[in-house]
């Protein structure tokens, strides 16, 4: 089935919304289970602060680089790369035996996620002209808050039932 151009741009937006929802959910989930991680690994509050900020330091450093690469390389390939890196890092985070590896994989999650946003916004801008661009960007942005709220609630509940790895 071939979608009409007007429907295709909205289909792309829906797909990107789902990806960004998962991206934001992945960011938040760790904070909801901090007490469980702290207890399992015997971490101090400073360790938790380092763990929480490692993602954001790496993200903040790499997102401008990701944007620059998105101007020069295939944005679709960059998004696929980002999905693979952050998914693998997130999955592996749940299997770590200790704090050091959790810190490394959390930083890698930030690296992967840094490459999604600039390329996705650029593609959304390509598909949505002046008449729908602001609306499309606004809709895309709602995935941030839905991802944070849904994952925080669900992770806290599931963490209590099955542990932070569950």
C-alpha cells in the first residue's frame, strides 16, 4: 500500500513519536528504580548522582556532533544507528554485575540517544512545510512527557514487584 504524501508525513511523525516516547521512557526509568539499584550495589548518593548524570553529560557532548553528522550523512541511517546503540546499551544495562559497567552502559545509552533527535527533527521539518511544521514539532515533543510519566510510573511499580532488572 502506497500512502499519499499528505498521509505519509503524518505516518512518519507517528513512528518518530513512538521512537521518541521510548527514548524518553528509557531516560526516566533508571531514576524510578534508584533505591533498588542503590541497595543492590551498595551505592552512595554520590554514586547515584554520577550514574544519573553520566547519561546527560555524554548526551550533551554528542548531540551537536550528531546534528552536524545529520547535515552530512543519511539521517535515516543515523536514526537506525541510534536505535541500535541505545537499545543494546539499555538491554545490557540490566545484565551488569556491578556499578562500573552500569555506568559505562548508561553513558552508551546517552551516546545512542544523542543521535536520534537532530536527525528526526530535520526529517520532520522536511515532510512538514510551513503550514504543519509547528504542529508536527509540537506533537513530536509530547512524546517526551508521555514517555517520562508512563515509564516512571510503570518502572516504579514493576521494580517493586520484580526488582530493577525485571
